[in-house]
C-alpha cells in the first residue's frame, strides 16, 4: 500500500506523455456497454497493457482500452472495459484507474454499468439512475490506506452520487423521452448469479438493482473528490417467485440493447455541463 501514490504518479506520467489534453470528464463503460464509446471522436487509444500498473480485463465483452477524445464537445477519457473483484484482482487494483483518471485532471466521473433488476416495476432494457448503494462485497477499497495524499481516510458517503449530475440526467431523459428509473444499487462479489433466496433478501434490504462492480469505484471516487453519476442498464429482472435461468451471454445482449439509450443520455448530460 505504501507505494500506491508512486504507482499512480508513474501511470499518470506515462499517460500525460500520450494524452493530447487534460480531460474534463472520465467515463467507465461496463459489461455490454462498450458501444457507448462509438460516439467518441477518438484522438488517442491506449491499451491497458501499455499503461504502467494497470491490470488486464479477463471479461470477453471488455475491450481493455483507455480512450482520449471528445464527446458532445467535451474533452473526455473513457475506460472501454473495467476490472472486477471477481476476476481475482484486489480492490486496490480494481479501483486504481479511478485514482489515475482523477490525477489526469477529470473532475466528473460517469459510470455505465449493467445490473440485474430487483424492483418489480423494472423491465429489461430500462436505464436506472443510481441514487444510493449498498456494499455487500465483503471488502472496502480504502481498507489499510493511511496516506493522506490519496484522500481522506474516512470520506463522507452520505451523498456519493452528485445531485447536480443526477438532475441533468433526469432533465436529459425527459428531453429525449427516455424513461429513466431511479434506485439503489447493491454490489455483490460474484461471479455466481443470485439464488432466489438471495434475490429476496436483496430486495428486502431496499435494493432496486444488483451488480458485481461500481460500488468500489464510487467509494474511491468519493475519496478523491470526483463528482460521480452512475447509469445502470437493467439486463434482466429477478422476481424470486418467478425466476428463470439467466446466462451471461443474455446479460451482455440485453445490456447492448440498452446501450443506445445510455449513449444518448450521456451525450446530452455532457452537453449540459457548465
């Protein structure tokens, strides 16, 4: 842990020698949502394998590139694929890119994730704007960190999802006539999908959608001072008494169907930023 700050600086220095500008906004594109990057006017693409201290994604639908470009007139940096705890990586490795993106200069972070719906009014293909989260991953990415250069050891988590960005997302959805759900995201470690009993429990806890990512990144984003927004593509709806078998291929396919709506929302939000 003691050399984490040094590793961040080494990654940042390597990227600054390749990046054509200081990004305003950072994007993280999750499972099945890589096509959101299609609208980016790409200036530079850097494979994760060429970035010091970045690990490699082992998930097939995650391309593993860091893209510098413009979207809706904004200078952005986008992660085309992310890292997951279930891949066997540590929380420090999973969240390392968030620290690097912040040090590159980005002030806002928009995360696009795939999630299973728990709220019975949701439908596959819906987009949920995350309003809060529950961490059931059994780990915290800040555990053991005492270096104040990384941010406060005990960051406030009462408002991890920026209210101004959420307002812009709601406004953009109304303008685009895209139905937008709002709800609580619960993170589990995975990679096995939920049983009926687990699904029932998660809903009783107050969660509207469940996924295997996002929360670690949001915790670190809060520590480093990002203004954060998360949009979750609902890939399936888990009703405990009527659950049907679900495959990862189907999850990816359903996420891809929601991607055009998600891309339109992200582009409109970026155009509204002050």
